[in-house]
């Protein structure tokens, strides 16, 4: 289990129609898991992780057969985990 700073959206409406406004919120717990089956490594996260993060995991892993599996662990998801460059885009 790890935690990251949380934030709460303060405006409403479709996300694609404008930038969200946010305030700091309680830290968000993120449950992580790891499963190795022979030469296959599966890294699990109970959130929706942006694809670029999964690609970085695969690129930096010492195991060539590494995959990220998201929305795992059977607990409530932690939300979206964007990469740094996505914060400036109107995405969620």
C-alpha cells in the first residue's frame, strides 16, 4: 500500500468542456500487488493507470515479460493515475 496526495474536483460539467478546478484532499491509498509466474511479472494497481506509466514499468523492469494490470485487488479503485504531462491536458 502506498499513498499519494489527493485532490477533489470543485466544479461540475463534462470534463471535455473545460478545465476542472480542484482543492487538496485527503491522501489517496493505492493498493499495489506483484505476481511472478516463471518469467512473467504482473504488476497490479487498484486504479486506472495511464498507459504511459505501464509502458515505463515495462521499459524499466529487469524482466522483459512484464505487464501492468489495473483495477485489481477487489477493493474500491483509487481513481485515475495520470502521467505528469497529462495534467496540462483536458483529460481524466
